[in-house]
């Protein structure tokens, strides 16, 4: 578990958008929620990544398969940050999440420092566990010049919101250097976002080739996640949130041993939405019975008990 400087404690987070924009899930998950099989209260809800203004992206709700495909053990997507924008979320979804009592993390994608400051101004009055800077969406163009400094500048601007900051990094980025540059700015590093298709499968054609190949999540990226967690543990003092291919109790145990102190579950909600809550409960029971609780310190000096 990680405790932030505002006292919020996070252990299990939903992957960005895994339960939609408001934690209730997507329409096909509503029956599971009504039956109590899917309980958003057991997670810190990370909302689907928002941009400052509405963004069309690639997702069309009437035909989601055009940019999201199931593959053996996982998913490949090229959603491309489709979203209605931060003002819509604040007006429509934030009040709903407050009424539900959900611990909320807003995932944002500012294009530049100016947009990051605008986000900070809009988010400052809200009751949030943290802001997550999505610095790593594999389906949009990124700054190619000095990405480490680019991410740090945006992160520093987002700090003006006064909320703890999580930064989500990608495997195809210099993620260790980014994490090191963010010590004293961010309070946790989230590794990793979906891995670009070509890094996972090489020259094998992607079903989303017309959209650039897409990003892979789920079982196929487990080796990439474990490598990233190990490298970050050895290179930075920032607490690490592990995300990618978390399906089983064994996955959680291995990531814990590698140094992760919180976990982000995403693809499992799509492939088997009745499983995430069962996994959370099994892990907590396992910890009570088997695992000591080490203490880690985040970049703001708060200690967090596992």
C-alpha cells in the first residue's frame, strides 16, 4: 500500500478507464455491479484519461471493435484518447463519484505546460486522492525531443493543483530517467502503460495495423512489466504502482517481490469483469495470513505501510 501526502491510501487501482469515467463501469458491467459481483468501492478508481478539450480519437461507441480487439491472453487497443474533455467530467461524473463515495484519481493528458496549468486550476477545488499524468499513451504522438524534461515540466505544472501526482510511464520511454527526474515532484510512478504492438510481437501483423498497430495489454506484456518494476525499484525512491497482465494471485506476489507496493488492474475487467474483486479479496486474505507489511517512503516523505 502507498500513502500519499494528503493521507489517501492506495493499494488496488483500476486501470485508467477500466470502469469508465465514473467508476460505475461500462454498460455491460452494470448487471455485475447491481448483483454485487463487481464492487468499485474496493478500488481506487482511475478515470479514463481526459484531455483539456474533447478529443475524437479512434473509438466509435457503435463499433468499438474497430479500435479494440481481444488477442490471446490480452487486448490490443488504439483508442487514441477518445474522451469528452475535462469540463464534461467535472460537470457530469465528479458529482456522481462523490455521491458514491469513491476514492478518485483523475488521469489527464496535457499536451504542454500551458494545458497542464489549466488542468491544475480546474482540478484544484476537487476532492481527489491524486492526479495521474498519463505520459505514455502508445496511440498518440509524443514529444520526441528531451522527453524526460518534457514530462517533468508538465508534472511540475500539474503540482499547482495541490493534489498528489502519479506519473504513468511507458516501456518505450526512458522510464527510469523520467522517474529519477520526478523525485520530489511525483509521489508514485505507475509502470507500465500498454506496450506498442511491434515491441511485443515484432513483425507479426497487428489486427489494428491501419491504426498504427495499437498498444498491447494483458498477459503478453508481463515480462515487460516485471523488467520495468525491477529497474525502477533499483533506480528510484518513488513508490511503484505495477500495471499490466495482473490476472492471478501469483502475479501480485511476483510484482510485490519485485518492489511494487500498489497494483493497477485493467484488462481483467474487460476479459473477466467478475474476477477483479475476487482477486483483491484473495490478496488481502493472503497478506493477513502470510506476508509481513514492510514500510516504504514516498517522495513527499510520507511513510506507507504495505
